[in-house]
């Protein structure tokens, strides 16, 4: 069993909540051998990943998560520039 805990910290709770919500739909689509749980604690987004499959699946899951996070963070930048 492979496990990861990924902690991301943001400037405020609203950004942390937005990231949590942005990545949560992906958690539903996970194959049965991968468990993903994402929570928000104040300004932190914490994701727990467990995988009983192959290492490649584990790494791909982490990569997918971080890609979704990157898109959400880029959206923040665009919104901040529009202000």
C-alpha cells in the first residue's frame, strides 16, 4: 500500500475552499484501488491518497491532482489581474 499526504497552504480560507472544491469532483472518479480524500483546514488543503495498485497509477493520481490544483491557482491569478 502506497500513501501520500499533500498539504497546500493559501493566503486565505476562500482560496483554500475553492481549491478543495475544484479537486473534489476528481476524487469521485478514482478507480477502486485508489482512495482519495481532500479536506480543508483553515487555509490549508490536505489530500490523502492511498493506492493498492501499481506505482505508475499512484504517481499518475498525484500528477492529476497537482494539475487540477495548478489550473485553480492560475484562475486565481487571472481574477486578481482583473481587479
